């Protein structure tokens, strides 16, 4: 692993417990191939970081974007917390240069794989939370993710369409071959009072993306938004 002093400076957080950052940057493949039985990988920190990120994004949306309704807030949060955007954040951090990967994962391009980068970003957020608490997490969010929310806020204030990803995906699909995207709910999790639904969107016989939200409609919208980010907005013009 490369020295992490410069990386911590870039993050804006100096770890008191360096083992947390090391774990956040350790892919499961490295632990599986390693000889140290007690080595920690980033899966548990990723789980925690996902929850912390969702809270911080919701808090920021509630505080700084009073013009937004619940549906728009859900879409904004999805844009900030989805794997595609988090992978972009990881590339800004050059986090792939610091990931500890197994040989197979490294040789197959794992240091620049979206899923690995996004998972590592979430794990780092979780590590910052454990090391410095919610105050340090808010500082990290304000420095590295809030600017992206500002861009979305400007979009909303200008009246640009931001709340209908299903319609946008439908329009794109029709321009391709006329086949409409198909949505399905593939999983329901959590207790009845705190239900989460995962939706899948398919087009032309292939899975485009998935999305999760507290309602089926919002989950479908989140899936459409992720599909737009993954295969539409990134496609060559």
C-alpha cells in the first residue's frame, strides 16, 4: 500500500486510528489471498459508510434545498449516493492507487472498476465516522460531495427537468429502437414500518441498472436514474 499521508491530506481528515483507513482500502480479494487471518477488509465499513452517506445527503438536502419536495429530494440523494457517482468521487481521490487488491483482482483491472472504487469511497466514509464521529463525516461530505449537490440545486432553481428519470430514460430508449424499458421489483427488505424496495430496469433484453428506495415508485425512479448515469449520459454524443 502506498503511503497514506498525502491521501489523508486530500481527504481533509487525519486518522487517529490508521487501521481504520487501511481496512477501508482493503478489498476482500486481498484478505482472501493473504496470509494474515485477522486482516480486515472494507465490507463492514462499506455497509456503515453507505448509511452515513445517506444520512448526510438527506440532511444536506433538507437544510439547503427548501424548494425541493420529497420526490425530488429522493432523486437528488440517489444521484449523490449511487455507485456511478461514488466511483467518480473515487477517481477524483485517485483511490485506486491506494487499494489493496488480490493478484487476480488487480490483474483484471480491479483498481479502476466502478464497483471497487464506489465501495472503497463508502468504506472511507464509514472509517471517518468511526474515527472522528459525525462532525468529521460532515466535514468530509461538505468538502467532497456537497459541491455536487450545489450543482443539482442550481439545476432545480433554473427550472431544468431533474425529477423524471423514467421519462428521460423512456425518451432515450425510443430514440434507439422504440423498445420501452421494463421495470420489476426484485427484492423487498426491512420491517413493514421501514420497508425498502429494489427495482430492476431492463432494456433490449439486458439489465441496465438497479435502484432502491422506500417505495416501489421511487425505487423504479432510482433505477432509471442509475441507468441514465451508467449507459446514457456516459455514452459518446
